[in-house]
């Protein structure tokens, strides 16, 4: 019995020493179903926390071909068909100044446009340094108390027009809670 305890202690200290020296980041990931205006699943959205931002992966089908504006919205709620339940864009300060090509922009929900192929599919992985999953680095947290959503709009984002780059209505929404 004494010997068992001693071995257990050694094992614990060995695990602790590995944990203390490890430089590998454990994957901290959240995902949601991408819902269309028809209320059906059109794919999956996955967000992984990274040391200086988040990785966003979208695997989608049955969307309208062409370029679409896309943003992180402030609430983890996707009620079809209009998805207004997702609220405005994720932000830390007001007024929210939108646009990746706008000087002094403050819109933390800004993302590049999504291209949907002629067969209606989109498969992409991209990176945003404007947000975090839990608030790291002072960047707004996607997984705050009311979550967030990834919204795909009808039209492309011109990255300068206020308040959403002329991206128009909301075609699809994935709640991230
Ligand atoms: Cu938007």
C-alpha cells in the first residue's frame, strides 16, 4: 500500500513536469450548425482559439454562388428567416466603425468575404486577430455570456460602407455558444 502511494505520487509529479514545460496549445474550439433561411442545416462553422486571434473554418453547402459578406455577430441566437436575433457586429467600443478597408475601424466582427462556388459549396479556413474565444489580449470574447454568431450575408462586403459594407440581408447563421 505504501509502495503504491509512492508510485502514484511519482506519476503525478511526472505529469506535472510535462505540463509545466509543454509549449503545445490545447485546442480550444467551439462549433455551430450553419442554418439557412429555410431553417435547415447548410453546414458547420468551427472556431478555434489561437494565441493572437481565432481560426475560423466554414464547411457549407446549398448557399447562393458568388461573394458574400460575413461577420461575427454579437449574440449566439439564429432565428430564421431573418436572423435579426444575432444582433449587430461583435464590438468592444462604440460607435462601431465598420470595414477592413476603413481607417480607424472598430468593428471586431469584420471578416473577409466568403466565396461560394457554382455548386453552392464553400470550404475555407481563415484567421481573425480582432476577437478571441474568452477575452484574451483584451479582444472581444465570442464565448461571452450570450455567445456570438457567424452570419453570412446576401451581398459582398465592400469593407468601407457603414454600417455593414452594403452586405444586405442575412442568408445563413451559425450560433456559437
Ligand atoms: Cu454582418
